[in-house]
C-alpha cells in the first residue's frame, strides 16, 4: 500500500465568473452547471450552456458522489506521488479531480467515491474525492 | 472547392540539433527555414507566406517575419499545440489554392531540453484559460493526462501494456538507423515494461523524448514545384478537429482523428488501406494507438492487436510508421511533434528515408498530428500526400 503523501495543492485561478464555485466550496458544496433551457448538466460550470448555448443556466449543488471514470498515479518526477482522476458524478457529468485519503494502488475504474475538500496553498477549498468505503 | 493537388510540399528540413543551449529559439527557426529553402532550391525572396505557432517567440509571425527579413503577403499563426504544423500545411495549401500566396514557409523550433521541460510538470496555460481553475490544482501534467486515456482504453477495450510497448519497439527498430536519433538502441517489449512507471499505466519508455531543435517545410504552387529539381509531393486532402470535454460528457478514448481523418480521406479520395506509410504523432504510445484506430486503420478498440507483433515496423509490418524513430526515439522539438511527422512523410514519398526503413515505391502517405492534451482538450490534424 502506498501512503497518500500530502502534496502542495496549487491555488486555483479565481475570476469573476468562477468565484461563486469556490465560495460554495468553502461551505462544503460542489457546484455544477445546469441549463434550464435544455435540461442538461455540464462541468466545469459556466455562464452559457456548452450544450445549447442558452444563458438560462444556474449553478446547482451536486450530490457529491460518483464513480471513477479513469485515473492515474504520477510516480516519478514529482515530490510525492498523487492520483489524478476523472469522476463521473451521479448527475452524469465528469470532472477532473484527485483521489485522496485512501489506498490509491487499489483503485479501479468504476469504484464509488465521495466528495471531500482539501485546502490549496492559499487556503481555497478544492473538491476532491475518496473511496466511499474508506 | 478542394485543396487536392492545388499545392505541393517542395522543401523539408529537420534541424539536426537535439540539445541547443547555445542557440536562440529564433535562430533555430531561421536555421530550419534556411535548411528547407536549400532543400527546395528556393531563396528567401521566393517566400510570400509564413506560418508558425505558439513556439515562435515574441509576437509569433510578426517577430519571426522581421527577424528573418521576410516580405510576405499572407500569415497564419494557428496554434493547436503539436498538431499546428500539420494544420499549417493544409492552411498553406488553402491559401495557395485561393491565390493568397505562392510559396509558404512553415517553421517550428524550441529548446525544452535546455530549459528543463518535463512531462511530469503540471502545465499551466495561464489564469485566463477558462478550465485552469478547475484543473490546475489537480496536477494535470502531460504524462498523467495521457495516462488517464491509456487507463480508460485498457478498461473499455482490454488493451494491454504489452501491446502499447510494441509501438515503442517499432519506433526503436527505425531509430537505430537514424544517426540523429536520441534513442538508437533497439528495445523489446520486456524492456518497455521494465522501465520505471511514470504515471500508471505509462512507463518511461511509453513516453517520447524531450529535445531541442526544430524543422521547416515549404509549400508551393504546383507550377513552382514542377520547376524545381525535386520529386513532386502533392497535397491531396486534409482535416482538422479540436476535441474537448464536451461539457463533462467525457469520451476520452476517442481522439479528434475520428473527424480529421475521415475529412482528409474524403478530400483525398483514398481510404486507410491505400496508405503505404503513416507518420503518427507519438507523444506517448497510447497517442499512436488511439489515432491508428480513429483514422480507421483498424476498428475502434482493436488498436492493441493491430500494433502488436511488429506490425508498425517498416519492411515487415502492414503499416510502417515513424521511420525516423518519431518522438518516441528520435526527437520532439519544442515538445511539438507535428512538423517532424510531415517531414518524414515527405522523405518517404521522395524515396529519401534511410534505405533500411524506406517503404518500397512509396507514393501515398499520411501525416497525423495531435496537440495539446489528449486527456482534456486537444487538436487533431491529418494530411494525405502523394508522390506524383
């Protein structure tokens, strides 16, 4: 079993469009995009729906659970190994993330994961995931 | 309107440098341009169109046109990462077909090796990139992004590390004959699997080299091509396609080649089984496998079987690829391999590849580029060329 070594998480580049995403993250909420015109979810959330280009969008809380779509643990050339992944949320959209706080050598595509938050180097909360059974 | 046989590649030059700490990036561009002019038998004053991408320093075409002392009436700085130069060949053909220029120069150069670039460093495309806030914190580098594609491909189709390793094995068989290649030792599947794991499931030998250097090609009107004392290489068809995350509805086991490929084949009026030689972008072994499938050389999901057992080795395999050793063994100047893909395809069509890897009577070739990040958003570009 490889230990999950803490790595320094670079601060996200916050701008006027995405700052509410990180405000919500500070409250422990993961926001995803939802379009009221076509009814589709999207990620990352944005002002105009990437599916139908309507401006009738809102950013809604995700349930915070999903399954691993794919992942990879970087083992060389970095101070500490870490696992990047795409997680497909229950709402159907996939997001890039890290898998943390579990035995990442035992991961499999399709594993159920749940939302956790980790502080970036500037204190911003960053949504990540851990194995549901962990 | 089509670009078919409206323009020809008349000059091609691969800079021999693999490490160039004593040269500037602009100098490498200009030396590459000069090499391509000498190869074509043209002079600087013949150039009236200039194409470059994000590796060109300063204000891109403005800085480089001024540095090289060009007088041009058409410029294009389309940047789709490593696939840019394949796009540029197609755009040059379009510009020539429309009469916007007669002789187009395309250059690439960079010094990532001297500057300490690594595929394990997280890539930051700037705070204004809309995706950066949602990705950079997670350490998306080059290697682990492509590794996520490989991992998913294995899950969906049963592709194995052994099958991916065959791609490196084939490249190494070709690179042994290239005196400029960085990695000239022939490797085995076992060697690839025994190399250190960089980012699961990609081993060190699944990754391309990091090199300095550059390259240039010159595209010209057919009448000009026929006036030169060189084999005539016609551009038959091209396609380009960006592909991203589709608003979170991911499909990362399909590359943009699934669109750029059919567009190029349709315009050229040929099919994958007609292609005698293919330059396939090889940032990683998985990059090659995905593009081979998406271009239609085999069915989707069967790329692993297709590349195994030496099927990409010139002389023995059905689809000779990257006979210069490619990015996996030869070079990957500026971390952008599209230019060298075009150059080796032109060498094959002219009969100027190394005799040990030259495809016999090669008259139809394809150059395929991928740029950016296969695991998030990337460009794909396909060009099909023939020897007249």
